[in-house]
C-alpha cells in the first residue's frame, strides 16, 4: 500500500513540475512577442503587429524555446544551440515580419545600443 501511495505522489509531482515548466515557456514566448512589438512600435506606431503575426510569432518562439531546451538536455554544444536559434530567427525575421517592421526594429535596436 505504501508503494502505491509513493508512486501516486511521485506521478503527481512529475506532472506538476512539467506543467509549470511549460507555463514558464509559454510566458517567455509571450514576453518575447511583446518585446518585439514594443521595439517596432517605438519607431512607428503604424507598424504594430497584427493578431495573425502575434500568433505566428508566439508559436515560433515557443518552438524555438523547446528546441533549445532539447539541445541543452541532450548535451549539445554552442553550435547546435546557434543552429536551433538561427532556424527560428530566419522564420521570424524573414517570413513573419514585414520589411518595414524589420527596418523599424533594427532602427530601434541601433538607437538603444547607442544610448548604452
């Protein structure tokens, strides 16, 4: 009987910890979308991300975070991490954002770097 109780507690603990991690990933992905939108809007308020773009970016960032986690878990090196990020960044900055949005983000990034 004790074994079954311990097994049940262990399962509940594992499920809870995995749920908390996935919630943190979702929160991180949403934060990245919000930061990107803020950096674009800081240069031109007309270039705000559409709802469709926000959804696509959220999914892409979530996939990137999961891929990075897989690489780290498997003991991958810096090159593997870089490749995983590069694949998703290409989709984000090449396919999802418009040319004007990319320019606005780049301009905002340069101006914020100069201030530091």
